């Protein structure tokens, strides 16, 4: 797949003198060496990412990307695609779990419509309220079990949107979230293709499928892999098997990493986006 997109690259975390200074500071706190367990490793990593012996998380940003998937019509989810826009509205109204957590911890919450099937009306957010940003590529992707979910141009547009969204955000920490009925299927497909795994081993219940539903989902995902057998390099796999919100998250991760922001990854779908970004 020919790239017309500039991919922001990240310098490796190879400042050994900084790492040594950070470790020295940790070891000489008033506690036994290593007594804080994994918290010490996390503190060391945050300091290395931010490039300082006194790391502070400034203006952390919660980014939730949403879109619909043609694959959902094949019954790969326990819920219909209409739930995507309903959840987006709930995010913006402050009623979803991510909205409450963002509010409780003082995080700025941005919800990006990357391609929800039903148009989300624009609105002005009150200070401190969740903010909607429209970066629509289309009204949902095509059915990946019948052919590519996105065209190469659509995929590159979505990645570019993610880069632009993060460039417009303040702060040095980015938390990743997503919404899109059917997107656990997308994550399973990307994991299977990019890591050479059996898709059956990468596929689970998602939002609550029963045993018969999981088998149906696995069969559909096998069809999707077969229909896009030639899409093996990362960006081609993302276009063929991915979703608008996943591609937008890929761009967001690339830009956040380039800027040396701390990136908080939670969940299967955002992990799949990080997997793609790490291969570009």
C-alpha cells in the first residue's frame, strides 16, 4: 500500500543516564528498595517518556473515538449498530462510565465522531463538559467479510485525523477510548493478521455473545480474513480489516508518541490500535 501520509516517528527511550538518575531517586526514597513494586517501574517509565527526573502529568486528555462497522450486520455483536450513536450521546451527556471517571479526575474528555452511521448533531460544550469533535470519514465502514472495510484513501484520512486531533490538544498525557458496535471483531482481525495467530484464538464474546454467537462471529471473521488475504502489511491490514475509529486512534497514538506524551491504553480495541501504530 503506497503511503501518501506522513507518519510521525518516535525516538526510542534510550537515555541511559536519565534512567539511572531516576532509579537512584527511587532507590533513595525513605522506603526499602523496591518496596512500591510495580509503581516504581511505572514511575521510572513515566520519567523516561517525559524526559525528566520530576515528571508531572499536565492537562491529561481523554480521547474517545467512535464509528460504525459494516461487519456488524453479520451478527458479530450482541447489540445493534444503533447503540453506537446512543452511547456517543451518553458520553456527551455525562452519563457513561468514561464521562463520570473523566469528571471525577479532572480529565478533559473529547469524543470524536469518526464515522458513526447516524450523524451526531454538533453542539457547544459547556466549560468542563465532554466535547464533540467531528472527523467523519463516512457513515460506517463496508463489510470486511465481503471485501476491504475501507479504501486506502479513507484509511489514510482517518489516521491523519487522529494525528490532527492530538496536535490540537494540550497536555502531556493521552488516555485512549473507543465506541463502535462490532469493533471487538476488528481488533480480533488485526491481532490475527499482524501477529500470525489463529483468529479463533483471538475471538471472544465481545459485549456478551453466547456460545453459538461466538461460533458465528468466528466464522464471519474467518471469511473476512479470506476476503482480504492480500492485506498483510500494517496499513493495508488496517484499511481492509479495521474501522474508522481504530484508524483514528492509530494516528492519535503515533502523534502522542512522537510528542513524548504518556499514553494510557485500556482494553482490546485500543490495544489493537497501538499494535498497528507500533508496526508503522
